[in-house]
């Protein structure tokens, strides 16, 4: 995809490109046996063969070691929520359980209004219409498929941070795009990416981009006709500074052209098992995404949509979850520092980004021998090979056990 350079902001993917791409997709589906035969003739080349190893499969040995600890494993690796799903979500899900018909791909009118109201109230997003929002089946799905849904391909460049959620790269590879890891637009020279990902608060580092950095990215992307997608899934968890959204008028000069904000209820509302997220911003790009998602059957179930409405209208449960993560952070951070780890960034999100200035797998094995499992930095890019990511997504009891082990190891 190449958006017209003369435009200040992209106005959506060209329909002719979509038509050609979708026709190709349909044709491919009609000739699956022939394609498989071609793959066999080429030595078994498949989409899967071009993707990186699934990262969590690579720390099985460390997990096995941690599980042998007499006090049991303290699993701080995968950032999956462990705290209860709010009751108001479960009640809404139950009320809508009798849902024999297909849900709306666009979301119900009530859900789209709930998204708009939340973004206005929490992130000061002004002049955002309901049709500039779209529910998605968890934001990992959107991240992985966004380049494909936009009709991008081998001629297009996708940019993402140097220490980043692996799915940005996976999405580029699924679409067959070129990709480049970069943390500042000045490093991109004359490049004109089709899609730029930023992430604040960031996974894995917890870094929060300030208003100046966000404005710089927005202006740079608009000058080049690039679509800027801002992953703001951890926005509710700012500890040392307050996150700001690209949908805020101070960042985008009062209009959302060329911008998408990506949001999830997984961490905010302990709803990872429901697969509930949404995207909002440039209404023309959102319309293009909706058009393709209708054909592809990317539907958020109606009961989940009803739960989203309830949760987006309530902030008390978010404050309760913030307090839980802050409590665990307060216990775990000094224990890690006592064990010789230096905590870098980590001003937001639900992780601690730590290093002992050694290969990340040495740190992983060191902690595994204490029964503590963490994620090695190399999951997140070549720039992260001397760090580990330590999640706050374990119960208070498990976090306390991990902290006790770290402190005891220094006394022995």
C-alpha cells in the first residue's frame, strides 16, 4: 500500500487495491489443493515456515527447572491476568447468553457509543464518531492481521520498535511485507513506510512516550502518508508518568486522519479470556477494516460485546486492578534490585524490565533455580538480549514468595 504523498493524512486504503487483493484471496481459497501441491514441489514452503518460533515454547527447560522448586513455581513469564473477571462483566455475559443470531461485525450501536464515551472521558479524544470505532477479537488478532487487512504486501514497509511485542513482526510476515525495527523517526531517513507501530506504555519495557515524542511520530507519519497505529493496551497502567493517547487533540492537532489507537480490555478489565478489544481513529481506515472483516467473519460475539459495554462504562474495577499491580510492583522491584538487577524504563505497563548486564538466558536460568520463571529479552528483539521481562501477573502470594526467595538468596 502506498498512500498518496501529497495527502497530509491517509484517507483509507484504495478500494481498487482492496478489490484486487480480495479477489486474489478468494481465488486462492478456491485452489487450495493446487497451492498445497505447489508448496510440496517447492520443498514444503508454507506461511508457518516463515514465522519465528513461538516464543513461549523456547523456555520449556527453564520452566521445568522452576517447577522443581520445593515451594512451587512463581510464574512471572506470560503476562496473563490471574485476578477475577469483574462481576458486572459476568452478569452482562449471562444476560446476553441467548444469542442465536450472528453478531454485528461493526459492533452494536450501544457498544460503539460506549467506546466513544470511554475514549472521550478517559483519553480526551474529541470529535470521534461511533463509525470511527470497531470491536476486535482481542488486539493480538488485530496486530497480527492489520497489514493483511490493509492489503499490504511485498512492496510495503512496516516499522515497529526495536524492543517490541513480537506480533508486530509476525503481522508483517503474514502479509509478506518488509519490516524494520526503529525507535525514532529520524533514524528512518527517506523511508516511506505503509504502516508504523508505536506502543506506549510499551511491552516489554514499560516505556511511556511523552507528548513531544508522540507528536513527532504523528507529524512524521502524516508527512509521508504512512498510517500510524498506536498500541495503547496498557494505557491504564502508568506508574511514574501519565500515558497520553494519539487520539488526544494535543497530539493530533484535533483530527484523527492517518491514526489508529488500539485498545484492549484484557489487562484493564481481566478479560483476556473473552477476547475483547477495539480500534478507533481514522474513520476511512476503520471503514476499510470493517469491509474486509465482514467478508472474513471476524466477529466479536454478542455476549462479549455486552460485557464490553458494561466495563467501558465503569472505572472502579480498573482502579482496583491498578492497586493490585502497584502492590505487587512495590514488593517485587526492591527484591530484584537486591538480587543485582537494574530496573530500566518500567514507568508503565504491568512488567518490570530488568538486567544484570548478562545474556538474558543466564538471568532466566538464575531465576529458574529459585523457582521463578521470567521471559528472556530476546523474545522481543535483538536489542533486548541482555534483559528479562518480569510480569506482575501473579497472585499476591506468589509474588511475595518470589520476593522472599530473591532476598533469601542474597543472605545465603
